[in-house]
């Protein structure tokens, strides 16, 4: 396809979408959710899933010790 054809089709799609949006009725009121707390409360101790994640990754690695994945630096080809 030609770049101008793609631009023309995109404009047609946007124009159809804009005309469809004009037909949508609104109540005129803004809608929102009023929350008492805006952020999650973090627990004092780390999540169990974080500990399990490290354990799973280290078990899945071909060479590792209890704290790190052991790798060797390869040469660029």
C-alpha cells in the first residue's frame, strides 16, 4: 500500500469514529470514584512470592549458588 492511501484510510476511520461519538448521549455529570486511601498499604515483611521468585530463578539456572546465578563472559562474535 501507498503511504497516502494509508493516511486517507486512517482519516476516514477517525472521521467515522468521531461522528459516532457525537451521537453518544451523556448525562452531563463528571464521573469519578472517591476513595479514602489512594495508595496500597505495604506490609512490613516482604511478600512470600518475592522469596519464591528468587528461589525458582536460582533453581532454574544451569549454574548458581544460593545467592547468585553464575555465568561466564563470552566473546563477541
